C-alpha cells in the first residue's frame, strides 16, 4: 500500500494520508474513537507566545493615549478601561506602564482636589510606530473587514455579541475601538443589534460566496485531485520533536485524515456530533478561525463562549488536546494559548501580516526599555508646568477627571462563557 506524505523543511509538516482505500468513508455510524495524546512541551512555540499579553496591553494603551485630543491621559482614566488590556488583576496600570520607558513618559499634575496625579503620554519613538500602524490599518482596512465578515459567516445566525468579538479583536488585528472607528463606515455589511439576553451584538447583513472558502480549501493544491473531488481534505500535521507517536494513534490519525471534510462555512446539521466526522468539522472550524487571526494563535478562553454560535457540542475545545499535530496548547503566561502549528517555521510566521511587523517593532522597543530601565538609565522625570502644557494643551484640569484611584472594574467580567454553568 502506497502512502503519500507532504513534508516541509525543518521536520515536520506533512499530510497524513493513507494512499490506499478510503477509510471510514462517510461513516456516520462510526463513533468517536477513544484516542488520547499526551501534552508535550514545545519550547519554540512557547517562545512565540511569551510576552504576548504584555505586548497587547502596551499597544492598546498607546492607542488609547494617542486617541485623546491631548495625547496624554491620567492613570485613573486608563485604569477604568483595564478590562481591555488582559493584564493580571493584581498588577496596577501605573506599575505596568513604568516598566516600558521607551514607550511611555510620565509626568504629574494636580487634580481638581489638589492631589498630584500621574499622567502618561507616549514617547516620540512609540508615536512614530503608532502613526505607522494607523497607515497600515488604513491600507489593509478591507482585509480586516473581510476577516470580521468571515468570522460572522462561521456562526449560525451571522451574529455575535460584541463582547465575543472584543475578545478576538486584538488577535484579528481590529482597532481597539473598532465598533466606533471602523464598523460605522461599513453599514452595507454590518448592523448593530440587541441580542435576546440584552447584550449588544453585531450582525452580518449579507452572505458572500467568495469569502465562504476556507484556508484549507484554498490550499488544496497540496492535496490529490481525487481527494479534492471526494471532498476529502487533509490537515497539515506536525509534532514536537520527541513526541513518540504510538502506532495505534498513527493508524487512527491516517484514517481520520481520510474522513470527509465539511467546510466550516457549510451546513453541518446533518452530522452526528458523536462521530469522528463531526470532530473533523470542529477541527476545521478552529483551523479556519486561527487563520483569521494575524499571528495564528489566540487564548483558549477567547473561543470558549463560541459553542452556541458555531453549533458545537459540549467540551468542544477538547479537539485541541486530541489533535496536537494541528494545534499546540502553550501554557505560558498563566493561561492557555492555542497555536496553529502549520503557520510557523520555528519561531517565525510563514506568512506575516504587515500589522504583525508593527507589533514586532513594539516588542523590540519594549525589550529595549526594560533593559535600559534595569541599568538605571531612565529616571522619573520632573517637568515644569510649561512643558506639560506645551505637550498636553490647556485642559489638564478637565472636570471629567476627578478620581486618582485605580479601578479594578473589568467590563468583560459580566459575561459568562457558554461552558460556565449558569446559576439561577
């Protein structure tokens, strides 16, 4: 029996396909095979994930500060929006900002009660990066809009709560204030709706067949013509070096790859959720969703509340553990991040979006600031009122800012995951 493999440099991506008989052809009668894979640490992909949370927070803070007409904000204003940053709850915003003096500059001003309050603005280097980012956002606006349209097309009703999109907006490259700065300009595609549970939602107004083609279907050149005709598409597979795949698991995986592929944009109502055929559809959904992200990764909790919207069964995220050759679960930064293996050549993205380049520049600037801060190069700067007024304008004493404390309010905490039991 001839087996056909697709290999790629550095060891190890391949399509596991048995070139003989088609296994489990359309077998809805075949239940889920009880196969378990052990988790094996991948230090290379862990490095890809490391520092991602801090990078996200810094970039969003830069956008918040630069979006203010004075290009500077008091710490309590930033603290009130910390829910968008994804930082640990025990980490103060001011403490985080002071770690990166190459990104942020601090000064002080009295509030309406006469108390000196920390204010922050961005450095000239960070401002240049932000302006470069705005230019890229403008140039690739259609691309970002199409990513959002495809995300909504994956759902049953072409509708998602804004809170769910908010959890994915950074990974998809959307501006932090996309609902105000981007969506209103595309009223032909999107409509704001109030969901039955009272939450604000976003609905896609029309279906686009040209967008309803998955990344795996577009890359079908790597598949045989016969398999494409039979709608049997295989996923690129790779394992961490030293994984030690057992023969039983290898045989199951070969057969699983030969199962029919159901497009994540297609109707799946006919699939029995207790079968491997249905599981392959779930893998296809998350394979496509990760391809909609800039860096082909997202935190596991970001997708945990997509079960109903994507018509998925209970415990659907178990596919990440059952398919470690497609997905890698990194446990860095006190969270679980799902990484699409095929998207990386060692630590580097194979297809890099221009926004990913901008983020790498931010990361380099942050690293430089931490190194210089550790050597004592940066000191707290005491500036005169004239300097502050020159940078931030005449309205630092704006009556809107009347509190100096850092709020622990988390605007996303009021929403529960579909996997979290509701207590009535």
